C-alpha cells in the first residue's frame, strides 16, 4: 500500500473505522431478501489520528448502471413513470433498451447470506499518489473471507430484517474480516465512465485488513448521524475525472438532511 499511496491510511498502522451496511433504496420497510434491496452497500469512515475522516462508499454492483448523474436521474424518472398498469413498452423498458449497461449491471448482484459474505466494489475511480509523486488510478474492492449468495426463492423466505439482525450475532461470536484492495487501471482504461468495468486481468493489490469486532448498541439511532461522502479524502488520494464523485457528494447531504 505505501508504494501506491502516501496516505496515512495506508502506512501500516491501525486506524479505527465506522462501518455501515445497507440495503438499496433506503426504504425502511423493504425486506432484506427482496430483489429491490440489491445492491447492498458497505460504507466506511476511517478516523485518522489528526482528526481527519476518510470515506469509502461501496456496494455490491460490479459497475454502475449508467455513465453519469443525468442518466441516473433519467433512470429514476423512467421508473417513476412506469407503474404496473403502464402501457408497454413502459418508460423504464424504453430506457433500459437505450442503456444496455442497466441490465448488465443489475445482473452482477444477488442477495447475500450475510452482510459479511458479500464482495463490495468502489464503482468510482480515484487516484493514488505515492511519496515519489507517482499517480495510479484505482478502484476499491472489499473482499470477504467467502462470498455466499442466496437463490431468490430462498432469499424471499428469510425474515424481513435477516441481514441486519444476523451481523451483530455473528460479531458476538467472532470478529468479521474483510480484505481491502484496489484494482489498478492500465493507461488505456477509462476513469470517467463508472458503467465500464476494467478488464479482469488488471492487477489487484491488497492494502490491508478491515476488522469489525463490535457493533453499536442502537444502530438505528447511530446511523442517522452518519454522512459518508466519496469525495472526503486525504493527502495521497485524489478524485479522478469520474463525474459521479461530485454528483454523489452533492446528493448524499440532501438525503442526510431529510432523515427523521
């Protein structure tokens, strides 16, 4: 890690972190096993010794459904304009036909057996800078000890909050570990299109181990005060030209302000 970035986060020391797991959509009564709860998210806030915070916002999509914020807005508008009784082809179906990455992105996710048994991806590209000034575009990859995905029929049978309820019980038995890694971009790889995955043969470098050894007493209350911003970085990590970083940094505070 220090060969790639001069960030304090990667100097080999132990850095405390706060981790939040989530279902998609933010709808509080959506069952964890619903297909609509995919992709699941893992957001991490690292607390550096100097008081700085560094955020990583990842989810189980291997790449994003669309290129930019404008297309993402139009995707949601198409969903809203496509109720069950909408004439065919619906606005959503028309959008998907015009944006094939929506379907291919959605095909990369499934319901995990546990939040601890899912692989999480940083869909945006960032740039690592080392002490020599070398610059390397990367995408984050957070790997569990093992990945377990449920069949949709099995997932539908699970209790509504099975993922949220299972993790604290798991942590009571033993710490949960993830491997924090990055995929390195080649010079020919685009850093500004999150809907395009980099080839599988690109080098993956492990940066460290993330250990979750305790949970908060009242997660529902604690999470309301947490705001994770992909662009909240530190010296040694910079945003790339990926347009979604700024879009997410602008949108998430709006969501945060509307919590009750």
